[in-house]
């Protein structure tokens, strides 16, 4: 009964907001047009007040009057609009000015502004500016209570455990407050168990695990095998609690090692007969001015990094670097190329002599972790669970994708066809991201073909990537040593092929059966002697482009 009465009074009050008394004292209900006019007038008054305050603030700024009035004016606006970065900057100027003139009471000024930021965060708990200003206040105040800040974060994360602004701020203040990683890990676990759909907490967990449970046997792996098994079980529970939530699935991808590869030296070919050398990396580097030291044990003339040029001429950073110069190869039983970085890290690649004029080496790309039998058993069990779930929800996109990821981690080659089937199904199940699944299938296919090519041992031979339904080219820097590449019968378009500039030794290139219009990437291929462009209808019809191509490449098959 009481609840009904409360609801009745609330409705009554709301209705009265749209009513007024006429001259006879009777209630008059506003029409929608009158209500719209009232709201418009109210908005105009707010805009007028805002512009007036901002005008006064800008005038004081020009006069460099960082005083109490400036603080009051900025407070009025920020208390309703806490994302005006300029006003927070002006408040900082006011505080610094007062800090110089009144050192005795300055702590009170900082404390007052901390309280003010809390007021602003109540208006918008995800205000970048308010959180940033709070950290500035604490860094510049004479004293700061960092433990209080940790408690503040805990308070805000109770209100919204997915407030990533607060999570970022928490990682900052717990370091200042010397909170142990163990306590933070327990806090993360508590939040995840309360709500599995918590990207920030999963992310924070991935930062704490390597600290608490490092893999001492294999430093390239972030956490120990034993802890990895526990985490895989936790993430499976989370994922199957809500298969349509992506947060746990993304965390599982991190556990499986599908992340940005670390810097490494991945390919090199030095050919004195062509006066050409290439060196390639897993990540873009600035080889010339980045402070790197290059050492090719069999070629003294290759060690001056200032002479190397990036294949990507539009950037000082590139994954592939070229040296065009005459040099002589020295006799060496075990030729190598090594790179020393300014942070002391070193990278090495073994080279193999294929003649007295040429040495070459290519390293397999790191496409994920190589797991021991115990972890593989866990992954197989998870894969079985995924297949069981797919029997009930055959169109669950996250389950389909995770099953593909698990198969790739267990046995990429053995499950190749099934993985492609899953990704093809995802194109229709999640059609808005069909391009992503096509690109992912292309990447994984290239990984397998590249691994087979490297294992075959002839690292200057043609690599056959034809008929793979490729929509994008990955790992092109690994192919920088090849004399020929076959990309025929794929789904490549011009915007995908800028990376072909890395094929610095490629003399024969087959691009027939794609969807090219300009073949603009060909202009980057200085070594190419023969190119096949058949069955690219749009390109062949463009006579102007064809004539231009013929000036760059003498042997073109259309």
C-alpha cells in the first residue's frame, strides 16, 4: 500500500511539473508546444550564463588574473560540465599562483580541490579531466594520503566495477600507496567473481600475474604452467556462464599468447652478386637513428646502420630495411647477423651460405606459445567443452572463435580445415565483422604456408600462396629473401598490397585472379622482372595504368 502511495505521489508531482495556474486559480496543463518553448527558453538562459562566465574567464586569463574569482568561475562551470580541459588547466594555474604567495595554507587549497573533484566525479564518474586533475593535485600537494585514494577507488568501483577510468587511476595510486600485488590480485578476483563481464579487471589481472607467478623456466612466457592451468579453468567458467560476453574470451586469447609479437630479428639476405642486402624485424624499428648496433659476421660493409634505408619511404620506422652497395662476403663457418638495442637487449639470426656470394636466414614467426603436454590436455578439454556448447548454441560467435583459437594452439596444421570452416561460418553468423574473419583466416593460412616454406630450407625459392582466398598480406617481411612469390587466385585488392614493397629480392610475382585496379604496389618492386596480372578485369580495362606499368616492368602477362 505504501509503495503504491509513493508511486502515486511521484506521478502526481511529475504531472504538476507540466501544469500551471490560470487567472481563475484552476490548473492548466501545458501543451507540448508550450513545454518545448519553456525548455528552449531555459536552455537559452543556460547558454547565455555559460557564455558569460566563459567570457569573463577568458578575459581574466588574458590579464593573467589567477585569483579567487577565477577559481569560483571555473567551479560553477566544472561542477556541471567536468570535461572542459581548459578550465582545469586554469585552476592549476590559480593553485600554483597561490602556492607561491601563501605557502602556509596551501595544503588546505589542495585538499579543497580534491573534494571538488569528487563533486565533479559524481556528475561524471568517467571524466578523464577530473581523474587527471586529481592525480595532479596529489602530486603537487605538500602531503598526499595515497591510501585514501585507494579507498576512494574501491568506493567508485562498488558503484560501477567496469569504470576503466577508475581502474587506471587505481593502478596509479596503489603503486604510490605501496599496496602489495597480492592484495590487488585478491581485489581483482573478487570483482571478476562478482561480474565476469569486467574488461578492466581481466586486464589488470594480466598485469599482476607475471609479477606474482612468473615462468622461471621460460621467460618468454608470462606465467607459470601451474598458474596457467588455473587461469584457463577460471576463464572457461566465466566464458560459459555467459557465452555472448567477450571479456573472458579476450582474456583467454592473452593466456594462449595471441598478442603483439615482441621485437626480433626475423630475416636477412646478403647477395654480393646483386649488390643488395635486406634485414627484417617482427616490429617496426628506426635502424638508422634508433641507437641500434648491427653486426653481420660475414660482411664488414653491412654494419653501418646509417647506410640502410627503410622500404617504407614514408616513415622512419619500418620492419624491412635495405642496403644497396657493393660488398664482399667473408668466409665464415657460422655466419650470423645480430642487433644490439640501446636497452641492452640483443637479437640474433643464423645465416646459411647458398653460394660464395649469398647468405640467407629466416626465422619462424612466433604465432603463439608452444605448450607442454599438461597444458595441451587442458586445452583439449576446453575444446571439447566448446564443441558441446556449440551443439546447443551452434551460432555462438565467441564459442566458434574460441574453438578456432584452441585448435590453433593445440595443432594448427592438423586442425587447419576445421579452423577454416569455423571462420567461414563466422562470416555469416557475425556478418558485420565478416572482413575481420576473412583477414584472420588469411593470416593463419599464411602462417602455416610460411612455416612449411621455412622448414623446406630453400629460403630464396618461390613461395606459393595461390588459391588461399587471401584478403590481406601478413608477415611479408619474412618473404623478403624470396626470388618469387605466387599470390594468384586470391581476393587481394590494391589497398592490401602496399606491403609488397618488402619483397626486395622478388623477380617474379604472380597476381593473376585477384581484384586489382591500379597495381600501384608494383612501383615499389625495384627487382621485379616478370609479373602476371591475368584475370584482374578492372585493371586490364584501365589502359592508362597498363601503359604506365609497362614502363616499370618489361615482362607483364595480361
